[in-house]
C-alpha cells in the first residue's frame, strides 16, 4: 500500500480536513471559488496544510478525467480496521450492530454509493474483500461524498469465514438475492444484522448464500431483472432503519 493517495471533489476534501485525516497538500484549480472552496482554504490554513493553485488541465490529468470539481488533496493512505473494531464501536454506542458486507463489488462508484447510504443510515461499518474487488480509491471516495471519512471499512481475506464469525457474535446474516426466500420488508431486521450484498455480475455466489441465515428479495414489477447493487443496499439499509424506528416507538 502506498503511503499517500489522491482524493478529489469538494465535499470529499472538506470531509477529510474536518475528519482529522492527515492531509499533506491541497490542490485547487486556478480561479476556483464558492463557499466550499473558501471553507477548504480556511480549514487548510487552520491545520497548516499547504494549498497550491494549478492549471485545471493538470488537475484533470491527476484525477484521470474524473469530476474533481477543481479540488484535489494528497492524503495519508486509508487505514482499514479489523472486523472486531466494528462490533466494539456498535456496542460502545449501546446499539445493535448494523454492518454491510460486500461480495465482490468491482465498481468503485458502487462501493462509494453504498458507503454513502450506509453512513447515512447509521451503519457501523463496511466489510470488503481484500482481493478481486473494489477498494477505497479516489473514485470510491468521490462517490461516497465524504461518507468514507466517517464510516470505518474492514478488509478480509475470506468472506465466508467472516460471516461465520459474525454469526458467532450474534449477528443475523441477511443476503440480498434475486431469488430470496422472503420479500425484504417481510424479514425481521430489528436485531444485530450484517447485510450481504453481491457484486454486479456474480451476485452472492453459492458459498456466501449458504452462509446467510436468510436471503431476501426486492420485488421487481417492471421489465428490468434487477437493481444496481448500490440501490439494493440502500433499500435494505433503510428497511433496517424503518423497522428499528418502529420498534423504538412500540
């Protein structure tokens, strides 16, 4: 893993500065302005982070054509956490754990979008494979709109073993599957839960599906066969939120 990495986007850079991540340098396109840019300048000045204005075409090259909004930052490489840390965080808050395990999601934009929904829904962390899947790259950070500065991410070598361990800790493993046993809004999601979301092409796979306590499906009433992984994850996350809210009012 490299010692530093580039992130881009106004909200992403602002979240990195606010979240206390080690920021080595800020890069702004010449002539950049606006409230968020002014906030980035002020935060960088307060933290002693140098900011350089450079030609927008150079920013385009550094961001490899991504929509950087005129802002890049050179930051310390992401520190992944252990799965145990996610459980400790939930229990310290006296909350039932809510985790999301991604099974071979290869598009970093989907990873980022899922992270954004997970953080907004109050999830305690994201679990991703160490190999053959998207990691937390600049593209993922941009799609997450700053959420990855607040949502801890664990990487594991064996997803099936990770699920076994989480089930041993009392979590209910709920897999999203097109042929799921129940409609997702009929499942009881009020307790400690790890939501298992498959990749764009492979889905959950036989092994992970077997490790799930329950598979749920989202009703598809039109002609398209399935939803984007990020959309499916968002629906499941907010069904957990809804059910816990109702339980809390009971």
